[in-house]
C-alpha cells in the first residue's frame, strides 16, 4: 500500500497569486495579519460610532425634557379639585341595588355575540 504525502500539491502559478502568498504569511504571523487588523477595526468602529450614538441620545433628550417649576405649576390650573366626601356622597346617592342590564347596540353588519 502506498503512503500519500501530507503536503498538498500546489502549482507554481497558484503559489504566486496574492491570496496564496497571504495564506502562507498568515500561517507564519497569525496575529500580525489577522488579529491586529481585527482589533484595529473594532477600535476604529467604536470611535466612528460614538458621534452617531451621541446624536441618538441628543434627539431623545430634545423630545423628553425636564419641566421647569413654572411649567410644572401651570399644568393643572384648570383641573377640578377632588373632594373625597363629595365623591363618596355622590356615589352613595345612586341606587346601586336597582339596576338593569342593557345590551350595547351593534353597528349594522357587526356580529352581536348571540349564538
């Protein structure tokens, strides 16, 4: 039985191409040709994306801003004051034991829920 060599056959024209030379150099210097460009890409991407992220948060801050004391005091000026006793007696004045269940009128063509 013949023993096959572990080295792959590469022709001389295939070994002179740029990808073949890069593959051979990558086997000798993996960090310099793969790791260093990868880390540099991550760092540069971080620096280039920082302004975009800042712009996003600035737009959010413009939309949701903090109220000043004057604006805060002016918000509820025309609201009615709530008195608990008044609300209690208003509810107690209603006859809660005497009521009738009524169906809501449906729109034409709408299913009324009756089987």
